[in-house]
């Protein structure tokens, strides 16, 4: 086998089964275990693969309220606000964005009371000028990963 697209094939295989052994990856990709190990180490060293983690269904654990929180922030306070949001365990995603708002945060909560309390506490910060919160009614797709193109003809 040629090593063309091996990294993409390795990533795609791990996206399909993040717990796959080096041996099974090598068999699936028709290369040696050493080759898989070397390419995997390189991908980790380059920061392409950042880690291996379970995919958790928060709804099944009782965190079935998802909130999308948009914030307008005083310009110089943006790093402080995003750091604060990053530190809140129930905030699963924090983005700095363009458009009407400066920050979009996504949080998971067990109930609307907990969500409301956390948002109200956040809004006590004078550097937050405005907020808008939406509660997700139905999650159509969440945390989806996608296979890399192999550019094969």
C-alpha cells in the first residue's frame, strides 16, 4: 500500500472507532503496526489529534436543557469574559464571533432554574452590555465529526 492519504485514513478510522487498537488500525489500513504508531504519534505531536475522549450523552445524565447564550461585551473585557465562561463546567462551547454579539456560549443544564441562576450570575458583570438566551427545543445534530476527504480518484 502507498502511504498517500494514510493520515486522513487513520483519522477517519479513529472517528469511526476511537478505541481501535493499533493492530486493528494497521490491519484495516493494510500497513504495519509501527507505521500506524509513528503516524499517530506525528498527528498527536502536530496537534491534529488532541486526545481521546468518550462521547457523552448529557441528556441521558439529566442535563437535558441546552442554552445558547449570546453576549455583547465591552471590548477590552472580552478575554476575561471568555475565560470566565470557559471555567464554568456546564459551558460546553464558547465562541468569540462576529456580528451583533461578541460571544456565543452553549451550556448544558439539568433544569431551567439552574440555567437561569447561572445566567443571572453571569449578567452581574458590568462588562456584559447585553444578552440573549435561547433554549434548544430539539437537537437535530450535536458535536458531529466528519470524515476527511481522501482526494482519491
